[in-house]
C-alpha cells in the first residue's frame, strides 16, 4: 500500500509499504481507522511471508538487559546504571543536540520521519554503550527521542494514571489546573516527574519558535501524546482515548510554567 507524506517538502511525497508494521514506522496506527479487511489481508501476507522464510535454529532469549541498555528498559534500571541521574543519557544527548537555534527552527521538527535503518542502528549502538552520531540531522535526534519514550517498558505517564488522563475532557475548565497539578506533582513517581519536567521545559522552547518550526502546543501534543501516555497492555489503546490524551498533553505543554516546580 502507499501513503501520502505532506511533510515531505522536497523529494518523494509518496511512500510505499508492504505491511502495516512498516507503516507504523511513519504514522501512529492508533490514530487511523483501519478497515477489518485490511487488517485481515495484512495478517495473511505476514503469515505467507513467514512460511517462505528459511528456518533457523532456535536462539536463546536474553531477558536481562546489559548495563548500557536504554531503549526498552525501565527508568529505574537506567537510573541505577547512570550514577543515579534520573535523566537517561540518550534523552539528554538528543535534547542538547536539538536545543540549538538551527534545530529549534527546523520546520516540521518532531513531525518528519527519519531513515528507519539509521534510527534502528543508533538504538543498537546506544544499547551497546557506543557513541551515537545524529549526522547533523535534527529529525534523527527527534525521532530517536520519541522512540525512546515509546519503547519504555512503562510509559512516562504511568499505567496507573491512564484512566484519569483519559477522563480529562470531562473536567470543567476551572477544575483542570488543580487536577493536573495533583496528578503531576503528587501521583507521578519522582523519577518520572524529573524526566517529564526536563522534556516539557525543552518543548516549551520548541513552541517559542513555532512561527518557524510550525510546532504549536497542539501539534506537539498530537506527536507526543501516544508516546507519553499508553493504555495498560491488558486493555489496549482505544481510538476514543486519543482525543482526551492529546488534550491533556496540550494542557500540560501550555501550562508547564504553572505546573512544574522551578
């Protein structure tokens, strides 16, 4: 199948993919209405492809990450292997690279995709404790930051907070500031709070340049909502939850100076 990439200002705007899993590298599938026939066809293709693959001997499964692992690990594990620092090294490296005038003013930052193979290779190098080079491309650093958040073993806004976040739209406008402040300051674990504050305060500087980078609070909320908030695995993400999640994250970004303790 193919999809149109409106952010591709130059070069190809038409992207071709074979499976939904490949499409997920470019767009958030939770935000799409995918017909059952497409899902069934995709499953049939995947099954057919799996049958045609050569068999290989079974490999042992490594369940314990090495000390340098960051992608797919827990915040506690990363902190324990990072001299007690609650900010993961790869997050700090991405944000320090992006927190420069040239990167902050890049149009479509956090909305444009990056080369999937390059991102995978950088993830692998990071987990091995090897140096990571963004090749001077802000989009690579931006995608890597989103990928780190998406692959945390538990979302930054924890599973315990999911129900409260998805009920955000039901709160009156007068009630929202107090409830969000309680959620962030009192219910969020301390390490999660410190990392969220670090990321959101950086994103406020991205929003300050929205006249150039086109990344308003609402645009950033659409991008970061699914990466910060995820449904517990036993329930799965509901399409009806996307709106409340994005609205909550938008409120968080817009009012960050009143929510976080300086």
